[in-house]
């Protein structure tokens, strides 16, 4: 599957620890959303704000698209604190369209 990552999941070591099958696919942007820090992580490792995307018709969020084996999806959900049977989760998974960005590097 393809997974659009932003925030701390842009950290290559973190995403590989969470989902060993991860491979880079492309840089992309998600339109009509903005990045906000709406929650606080009080985990021993973090103690910081947590990035979320929220609807905003005038904004966009840049990130990375990874290819992840569906077997790793449960590992990602667990790392994000997602439980499918819980009424409310801090993390939500949804299908959307992102736009692949071509990056040109000049020397």
C-alpha cells in the first residue's frame, strides 16, 4: 500500500523501526489541509507536540509517500495509538489523493 507520511513519520529510522517493509516512493503534497500541533505526547521519549493535519481549503501539507507492506499496517497503527474498536482515536487513517512532486536540483 502507499502511505502519505508527515510529521515524525518523515524520520527514516522511525518509520523503518515501525514498518520494516517501508521503501521510499516519492515526495508529495496533500492539498486542502494544514499541519497543526493539536496534542501533546507525554511519552518518556517525546514530551512534545504531536503533528496532525486539519482541513483547510487554502493550505497544503508536504510529506513523503512510502510503500508499506499491509502486514506492517498493524505495527503502524499500534505505534500511532490507533485501535479500530475504540470510539475515538488520536490517529485516523483515510484514503485521499496526494500530488507527486518533481524536485529539480540545480548545481
